[in-house]
C-alpha cells in the first residue's frame, strides 16, 4: 500500500535534506583545509628540535614533512653518503637560514 505525502511532509523532508547537504559541504570544506596552514608561532620552549639520521628517500621525505610544521625544527642531519648529507643540509639552510649540525659516520 502506497502512502501519499502531503505538502507539509514534503517541505519538511526537503528542508531536512537541504540542511544535511549544506552541513555536509561545510564539514568537507573544513576538513579539506590543511591544518599546518593555520599553525601559530610557538616559543622556543615549546618547539621540538630534531636530528634526522638517514636522509635518503624516506628520511628526506620525513624531514621535509617535519620542516612544514612550526612546532618542529631540524637541527642536525646524518647520513653515510656525503651527497645525501649535503642535499639535506642545503634544504635545512634554505628553510631556517642556518646550516645544521652534520654528522657522517
């Protein structure tokens, strides 16, 4: 048996659907905004200072990921390959305006 929808039920259902779509779009927009773009400046006492060991491939990617955040700072890099060490040191110098401590074993 098919029940018929009256005008009041139609408007109520349509309003709820429009509200749901609007809220869904607002939440999706808020989630799409990168959080690192909204990070405040932090004091030196609250900053995480890192030394990266192994700056080839994944290590370099991780280092670049940390350098995007204002709460972290790369202070030292270490690698057995001189070319990787030099490249990582150049990235740190470009980002922070100073050379990192570099260690080669």
